[in-house]
């Protein structure tokens, strides 16, 4: 009798989690036409960058994407899925210990990205290409530190799990770790968002595996939040695959990158995050390598262009081919990250 009751409870919980994902998808689909109408009417065109991530002139990038920017593709579509995720969570899945923190972090970081996107859109008139790096980093750091303090003081988390070593007490340094993970993840996702459909497809894989991890740990509300993200992202990716109708912008990449980092902290799986998000790590690493190479080797680069997806484009790979192969890498890495999580629980 108890086993039957337990099975019924588990089934109802799973159904509820899946329904949250479905509503995330449907609400995002419903809002998209409104955003599209406003974006094209307001000419929210993303401005083509003139500087590379390495600090030099983005000559390779400009050559590869000149035609795309002539099409005038609007940005800030991340507003659609941020609003959808927030609405579904506030109405049907708000829980102080599980979903409050990723939701707050997502909205706060999304607002920073939104301000940057607005500056980028207006830059065609003012000549200023978005928010400067330092104030943007400072604002995001404030959000991350505030989240870290809540994580430490309110959720009473002062340790980090590492396979073999198990729970390592780090005390107040949990705030510093929280800041590092959140800021690094958000910036890595932002750097990866450079081709039609690329970031959307990768984030679907990342949040799907984290929904499984959260469910295994019994954090069902957090699992529901992750699937809400997946549902809303599937709607976005439907329109963002090549040729893209719109881009998520910094409002989307910073919001979801922040949420992903927070969820890794809440599930105590920071050790698995670099594997689950290996594509983000490689993309960011390629930027760092090229920047160091230019400084240390008198302007010489290791990659033709960075992030890495532009290097493969410069080699002659079609954009859709680069995107789909990176998706496959992300999916394989997500499965390996799940295996690491499951194995790590018994080490």
C-alpha cells in the first residue's frame, strides 16, 4: 500500500514538473508575436561589432557576418523567455528554498543585459557600442554577491561537495565561490551566443540535465524551474535557428547563464558544471588563448577568429553545420556530466 501511494506521489510530481515545462513553451510561443511586432516596428537591430573579443579589429567576423547584419535582425528576444519563465514560476512554482534564488538572479542579470542591449540598439545613433565592460562586470558582480550572501546566510550553505573529498566546509568563502561560478557561467554563455540557434540549443541540453539532477536530489521545484526554462527556450530556438528571426541579446544570455550557475550551486554540483557546459568553457578558452597570443606573440593569433565557432566558420564550415555539431558536443557533454554526478554520489 505504501509503495503504491509513493508511486502515485512520484507520478503526480513528475506530471507537475512536465506541465511547468509545457506552460513555459506555450506562454513563450504566445508572447513571441507581440515581441516580434514591437521589435521590427521599433527597429531593435543588433549592431555589428567592430572590435573582436581579443581587443583588435573584428575583420574576420565582419567578413563572415556582413550579410546577416544587412538583414536587420532584432535583438532582446530574451525578454520573451525571461518573462515566460518568471510568470510560470511566480504563478505555479515559487518556493523560497529552491526557486526564489535562480528566479531573482535571472531577472536581475536580465535587467543588466537589457540595459546593455538598449545601449547597443541606440549606438547606431550615438556611436557607443553598448555598456562598457567594467560597469557591466561591476553590476553583475553585485547581483552575484547578493545572491551568494542569500545562499550562505538564508539557505545556510557553507560547504561544497567534491567527489572523493565529499562535503568540504568553506564557510564564508561560499559567497566567493558563488560569485565566481555565477559570473564565469554568465559570461561564458554570453560569449557562446554568436551563431543562429547555438546558445539556445546548448542551454536546452544544460537545463535538461540539471532538471534530472535536481529531481534525483529531491529538489522537485528546482527541477520544475529547469524544465520551465527548457520549454521557453525550445520556443525561442524554434525561431532562432538558421536563418534567425531574432537574437536573444544580453538580456537572454546573461539571465540564463546566471540561472545556470546558481542552479549548479544549489544542486552542489559545481564539479560537474565545467563538463556539462564544456562548450561554453572551450568557447571562452578560445577567446583567452587568442587574446594572450596577440599580446605575447606580437599580434599573432592561434585561431582565425574567436570565439571558436567563428574559427570554424572562417575555415569554410557553414554556420548551420557549426551550430549542430556544437549542439551534439553539448548533448554528449551533458550526458557525461550526468554520469559524473551519479558516480560522484558514491565516491
